[in-house]
């Protein structure tokens, strides 16, 4: 009896010692959920309700109405394992109805709108292509791209709403490609001068459709892989006595995964911003590794234009090195 008890105890310990598997790890379109740019990743992607700085509709399509001036930014990621992840975005705000019917200027525009256009490029290079004998016949470089166009509208002093259309283009092999259109919707509510609340639903209708009949003819198949639906709600607090914003959000994914993330930005002096945060705190699976991040931006005033450099460092498990994201931004 004692031996049976010891055997059961060892077996139970062996089972509980194994890492719990998260289904989100194998879901379609992982590149599109890794974050956007050096600023976003430096703040652990907790930007769904952040209404200051350079806006990107990737996080919430309603944010573009809060853009000050015109914003252009681009970032490049240094990743291990021959991977690439690059970003580009332009955001502009429009003030509508500035004049009264008699031609005089209004104190405030009748309404405010904004657009945000961007690209995410992701890929993996240097895959060996080999024949049935194991001989190398070439090199493969599959990639995935997301092109998005976001539109936001401020419907009142406190509420903004928005929608983004996203076009996906992915290539696995010479004749194996997939295209798809998906949508994001979002909203922002300004509770008071300190607290802002944001919410977004991401990847409505997004999916890949693969047709391998061109390659395998009658043995080919048609496969549909749907992106997981992501729902986010966030709150941002702006301190009165310190130039700090802090943000927290929860993200629910329809693959039984729920993430928490926290981020903060400190304007330590006029042109220098420091950032940090914790991303992918998986409350559905304690074995899932948390990803801390830090970063900064330094801005330089050049006449009517502001130019800046951005950097973020993000820890990444299971690879030989962590992520380094560098970028530039222009506001004019």
C-alpha cells in the first residue's frame, strides 16, 4: 500500500510540474497581436485608452481624434531566429465646421475626426527548401502583412468612436497565398481630466483562406483559419502633480485566454519620455511567461516640426535574445 501511495504521489507531481499549454500560442495571426512600434511595446501595449502622444489606430480606432498635429512614425525590430517585424503609421486629425454660416470663426469646431493609416510587416527568412532526397533546392521566406485604415469621430466632448478596416496578405510558398479583410471597432470615454476609459473589439471577420490545389492539384485542399476575436477594456490615469500617465487593461480572447497588462510613461523633462510595463499577464494560465518592457523617446524641436527617436526593450522567452525596437517619429 505504501509503495502504491508513493507511486501515485510521484505521478501526480510529474503531471502538475508540466507547463500548462495555452491555446493562444497556436492561433492564427500571432504577428498582429505582438504590438505596434517602439512606444507601444515600451508601454507593454497598454495603449487602448491613452489619448496623449502620437496616436495609432492599431490599439483603438477611436484614438485618432486625439492626435495633435500630423504624426508619422516607423519602427524596426531586432529579433532572433531570422525573424522580422516592422511598423509604419501616419495619423491626422481633422477639425470640421470651424466657421459659422456668416463666415466668422467658431470658438470650437463643430466636430473632430481623425484617420490613421499603417502597415505591419512580419516574416521569417532562411528556411531551407529541400527535395525528397533531403537535398537543398532553395530558400523560403514566408511573410505576413497587415495594412490598416482607421477612422475616428468625436461625437461629444467626452465620447469618441472609431472603426478600422484591415487587409491581410500572407505568403507561405510561391503559389500559396492568402488575403483577407477584417475590422476593429473602438470607443473612448473621458471620465474627467484625470481618467480615460477605452474599449476595443479586434479582428472581426479576420481569417486566412488557403488553397493548395495549384500546388498539389487533386490532392490539394481548401482551408480556413479564423483569427481569434479579441476584446479589450482599459483605463488610463493622468497624474496632476507629476508628468506621468499610467494605464491598465484586460484583454479577453475567444481561445479561453485572458491577459492583463500595465504600462506607464514619465515625461522626465521636456523632450525625454521614459516608459515601462508588464505585458501578457495570463490570468488563465500562470505558466505563461510575463513580458516586462522598458523604453524611451527623445524629441527635438526643429521649427514647426518635432522629430524624435524611439527605443523599446522587450523580454522574450524561448529565444536566444530579447527584442529591441528602434524607431523615428515626426510631428508636423
